[in-house]
C-alpha cells in the first residue's frame, strides 16, 4: 500500500480535526496511514488512538500569528525534528490538515523545502483582512507566499473554492471534499415545536465564533422577562470566562454552560433551536447535524448558508436575531423553507467516502 502521512500541529480540536478523523477512516483500507500531531492535542490523540494507524506526536504547535513563526522557524533547528519524522516515514504523499493557510504551515514549509509531495486540506480560505484579524494586511502578504507554494488544494465547498482562486491558487489545483455528518441514532425530545431550549455550540473564541453576540441575546431576552427559554452553551476556549462575565443575569438558572461535549446526543437531545453566530465558517458541522435531526438553525446572513439555512431565518444583527427567535416560535414554519434532499444527498457518508478516495487517488496519477 502507498504511504500517506497526515500532519496537523494545532492544539485545538474542532470541526477540521473531526473531518481529519473521518478522512482517515475513509482511506484506512486503501492506504498505509500515519499521522503527526502536537503532543498537546489530547482530544485529537484520543480520537485517533482507536484507529489502526501510526501516531507520532511532536513538541511543536502552531502559535499565532502562525505565518510569522513558520517563516522564521524554517531557518532554525526546530525544523530538524519534523524533517527527521518525514524522512523516517518516507510517505508518498503528505496531507497538511489546516483550519486556514497559517495552521500547520511550518510542517508544510519543511516538506516543500525537502521535495515531499504535498496536499493542503484547508476548509477556511478567507483572507485575514476579510475576517478582521490583527495585522491582517501584513499576514495576507506573508500568507501569499504560502499560497504560492501550494501544488494541490482540497477544500469543502464551491464558495471556499472561489476564495482559493482569489488567494492565487489556480483552479485546476483545487478539489472539493464535502463535509458529512454521521447519521447515528440519536434520541431527541419528541415534543419539538415549543422552541423553548436554545443551543449554541462552538469553540469559545469570540473573534471567530462571536459567542458574545449569543450572550447579548440571552441578556436581551431575559431583560424582557422572557424566562420561558433555556439557553444551553456547549464549548470551551480562551473567551469562556469573558463570556460568563458578560452575562448580566449571573444567577439565572435558565443559562447553562456545559463545557466541551463530544456526545452528540447530550447536545441535541433537548435542543429546540440551534443558533450560529460566527463571523466566518467553512460548512459548519453543527448546522448539518441539527438539520438532519430536524432541529431549526438560525444563522448570520451569508451566502455560504444558502441552501441550508432559509434566508427567512438568517439574521443581520442582534435585534434581527431576537425577532427571528420569536417569529420561529410563533409560526413553526422552518422546514417549509429547507430542502432536506440537498442536505441528505450532499452530506451523505457513502458519498463522502467515495469522494475522498477518488480525490486522494487522483494525486497518484
């Protein structure tokens, strides 16, 4: 079997890491798989340890702003540990799993400098200026150097593909593997339609996930004495404490912080409505998971949600989000506007497996 190495040095576990695990499961019977991950990513290690693959951990992780550190470290001895692993495994293909172009870019530069065949799996291709990152202009300039080195790019949607072309990657170098969600049997509350329990799921990093907007929504609803709702917040991250401090109703029993949760049934069992507040996303797995369980999703107004979240239930600001919740509660008409055929066809597990194998096979000619 041909050898494939997957490299991901982030210390976080999110949707990109979930898809990494799913890609490996699709390929494991067809290729000899090894992975390199940060020794600080315990959640990813636990997910991978159940699979029959070789797992190598490294004492290195992507530190922000990653483009600066990657371009500096490539000229230091830090590259030696990574290069030694690459040479020992001697893979015929290395797949760099990157939330964006900066993540895992150090390993990518090491591999490119030493002539390994590389594929970049990047779900998020927005520029740093577009998402209002610190030093966005400078980071985009440095990231253009990384984009120019890409020979093969995998992303997750036509929307992201267009962004990849905008970043300077030639169209013929880009392939798409759609996300998918496992259709496990999840027992959910059968008394839906009361729209009482409102759920938010994500990593508590406000600059991307905009958790503070959800907290502001809670404050707004509770301020008007609408205590009929229960708010469930699943996730952890650096802005968790700030989010709790932003909550004006500290002793409110209707607001529950559950922390990070991998059990989908615990997340969705009592969820009546899922709220997404992110400034930017790829194709959020939580949206797909909720829709397949017939749970309505309210999300920001953006073309990437078209075909998934009805335009009627996309919001533009806090006041608009507030209105959407009460409109949904009153009309109970959400799934009149959703093409569930689209969800079930494009995000199907069998389709994902065949698409993944076809795309990876194509890199071997």
